[in-house]
C-alpha cells in the first residue's frame, strides 16, 4: 500500500446520539464528552494507519461552534493527515447528522504515537 493509499484508508466515521446523561443543565452535550468521542475516533484512524496499538500524545485547541442538543445525532470523521517517524497527526471533524442539519460543530487535531507490545514508540508506517 502506498503512503497516499494508507492516508485514504485511515479515514474513519462514527455516528453518536446524545443522551440525557451526556448533557449539561442547558440540555446540550458536555464538551468533554464530545472531546472523548473525538479522541476515540482519532485513535481508530491512527491504529488503522499504523497497523497496531497507538496512544494519544496531544490534542490541539478545540472550539465549539454550535451546541449539540439532547437527542441529536453527530457524525465524527477522522483521518491521518501527516506522519512522522513514530507519530501521526489526525484531523477530526464533528458534524451534526440530522436530516436538515449537517453543520460543523467542532474540529481539532490529535497527535498519536504508535507503540509496541511493551508500550514503547515504534515506527508508525509498517513495512
């Protein structure tokens, strides 16, 4: 698989619905819950790209543009955009996935590190 094919193959999608226990007193999703979902889906992309275990190293600023109300469905899309020797930078977008609303809710970048069975960094692009 070429590097470009590996980037394309890394794309992951997840649909999530917001339930009452995931909301604040205003009836909108907790920001931390959304960031947790973003981290999980970014991890799927990093693991798919690197062919093994990965860990979150960092995340960039995440700005919430619009609220997500209880009962709404979101689509989380992640894709590896660049790779170093052991690390990968993943872009994550969160969009509403409602029949008449696919607005961008938030986006961010996560950095993951590929690790071996001992938890030590390994090469992110398997040969």
